[in-house]
């Protein structure tokens, strides 16, 4: 039987695997769209190919939700690591719409399998020796590791593109292959570091089949919950507008920067430090949201963040020079960070212990679907008219999401006016 790790050892493994998981994201996060453009895809077809990731993740998120419980956290996390390596290699070798779509679909499978097993493993391992221990301190540390890992990866990515020490035909090629190598290292780290007692295969398959069968019922329950709760329905619909705005600062930012500085390689060198700065202001925005929420309330803070984030996306589209674009991007990304915590707070207000996971899954699924649909549509708009028009359109549309917070605002006011419960 596999020896159970101590809480301190489990924490070290958890944070180290978090580092190996997210550092490669910083390497390629802002380069993948530039890589596709350099391989000859127009922005419309590039975003169409990458939409496969959102659709696959959307379809598999619920069916795979029970796999870690069925087969064990280690087995599912290992499987996600294998898919990650394959997806990265296919992405680097891709040279057509079909191959980029296959790579994106594999990334969707990876995201679905990767969601949850590491965190579940840590909490389970912690509770073996300390059943009542609260993992919030380690989870907070994980958030810090994620942000620092992505920022460090982005800085290294920009340096590799600017340096191009191997003098490759494309300066983007070295960081892309570095991503593949780091994916392999992550897989090896999982195999070596993650310790877990074996899970019975027969019982695992039975629980896995049950998870797949239950997925449609979970969706029906989620839809029924939204139909009964007008406030929750409106909050989930915010994701439609939010995700459209995200296409501007997630997908179009490196494309527009390349247009302004004269090429994908120059933009790739700049996007490293710019992305690192984006994650720094994202963290700052999240912290400021907590302070603002205490003064204005969670709903008003969310509404303010939604409007200002949309205006920032519009400003990115209107920016006529690289400096103005980068400044607008940093402001917009900081406001993106501000919106997250207060939106989550409003969701939790409408959820109960029994349906909290369903509420969060429905919110996530709507976000994935909206991003996957909006990306190609805005890509075709950019190809047919201009990147700037597509960015301004997306930003302006995202501002309309503020209207979806009105039911939550009315509920917040009603809650504030209701009499406090008596001591008895």
C-alpha cells in the first residue's frame, strides 16, 4: 500500500505540481494565436480552430467530473498530463485549420481532465492525518504560485523570442518547443511525486459510467434551478457578455500589437513582459475589489467593474499606438481581476450547500460556450472589416452585461432592508 504523505509533504507536492502545471501556460499563453497567424491562418480561421477547445471542455466538464473519484486522483491527473503532452506537440506541428482544431480539441480534453484532481488529492491526503484541517491557507498559497508561475513563464517567453539563441526561422518556435518539454517535465513530476493508494479498476469503471449517466440529469437540474431563480439566471447570463469582452484582451491583444509593431515576432517579444504585468494588475484588481465591495456592496462593485472593463476593451480597440494599447490592456486586465471575486460572491449568495457545485458548473459552462461562439464570429468581423472594429464591438457589447446585475442589486437592497433575525 502506498505510504500516505504528511501534511507538510503533501503541501510541497501540491505547490510544486501547481508550478509545473502553470509555468508552461505563461510560456505560450500569448504566443499561440501569433503562432497560428505565422503558420498562415487568418485571424478568423485561427479563432475558429481554437473554439474547439471551449466546446470540448464544455461537453466533457460534467461527464468527467466523477472520473477522479472513480479511478483515483493520480490516475486522472496522469491521464491529463499525457493528453497535455500530445496536445502541445500537435499544436507546435500544426500548419492548417484542421490540425490546429485537433490540437485545440485535445487541449479541451486536457482541461476537462485536469480540472479538480490535484486539489482533491491534496485535501484527501491532508484529511487522512488531520481530518478537521482547513486547506484554505494552502489554497491561497496555490493562487500566489499560479500567478507568479504564469508571470515568470511570460517573462521567459518574451526573452526567448527577443533572443532567439538558436537563430531559428521563426523566433516563436523555441518557446513553443519549450512548452512541449515543460509538458513532459510536468508529466514526469506527476508520476514521481503524486502518491495515492491504488483504486479498484472494476469499481472505478462502474463509478465512471455512473458519472457519465448522471451528467444530463445535472444539466437538467441546473437549468431548472436557473428557471426558478431569476437572480441566478441573470448572474449566469453575465458570463455571455463577459466572455465576449474577454476575446478582446485574451485573443485580439497580441494580434493588434503585432499590427502596431510590425510583425508576430516583435509582438511575441513584447507580450512576455506585458502578460506578466497583466497578471500583476489582475492580482491588484482582485485585492481592490474586496476594499471597494465593503464600501459600495458586492453588486455595485461588480457593476462598476463590468462597465469599466468593457470601456477598457473599447479603449484597446481605439488605441492608435503600442504604448496606448499596452496601457489600456493593463487597466482592462486589472478590472478583469476586480470582477471575478465579487461575481463569485453573488453566485454563492444564490447557491446552497446542496447545489453549490451545480451553480458554479453552470456558470463555467456558459462562459466556455460564449467564448467559443464569440471568438470565431469576432474573428470573421476582424478579417472582413478590421481588428479594431472587432475589439470595439466586443468591448461595447460586454458593457451591456451590467444590466444582468440589476436583479442581484434589487435582492441586495431587499436583504439590507430586511429586519435582522432576533437573538432568540
